[in-house]
C-alpha cells in the first residue's frame, strides 16, 4: 500500500469563525490548532498544510482558569544581554488580547516552517467585528470550551 499524500488541487480551505466570549483559553486553542492543521479532515497529512482558516472574535473576553492570568507570564528577549522581559497574562489580556490567543495556539502547532504557515491562517480580533465577511466564514461551535458557571 502506498502512502497517501494530498495534492494542492485536492485541498479545499474553508473559513470558520469562533466567538471566544466566555471560552476557556486552552480548550479553545486546542480546537483552533486542530482546525488550522487540518486534523479534522480525512485527507490529513502531517507534512502538508491541509487546514482551514480560523477567525477568532471577542478575544478580550476569553477566560483563564486557576488564576493563570496572574500567575503565568509571557517572556520576550530582545537579543541583548539582560534583555529578558516578562509580563503577566493579566496585563497582556488587558493591553493585547489578540496576542494571548495567538500565543496559546502557536504553542500547539509544529515548530517548523509548516507551523508558521499554518499560524498565518489564524486571524484574531479583540472585538466582535472582523473584515473577513467576504470569505463567508461558517460559525464553529466548540461545546467543550465554554466555561461552566
């Protein structure tokens, strides 16, 4: 039996929109990463980008559990000695909520050129508006990602 490798003309990319209002960050990020990689499709191959485009709206309303917002930090290094800076996710969520979602999804994708290509199909917006209406994105329901009150 030969190994199946999908060709570019066989791959169809759809657009999905996810409303992150009240969703737990990690649970939502795993489902988004799965869609970006294309693992939900029967033609999935780990060396080919078969994934879909995902638009995440209301990123400012995402929820972090177990006090992770105050106790977890995002690190950045300038490349110079002593250039390490850290910010708590609570501060990052206040100032740049798109970055919080992008970092969570990026950590779940391959650390290769293919992973960077897949991450470029992620579009994150802090509010409910997005400029991708022309692509006719379908709403994606992620039932396991909502916080139970």
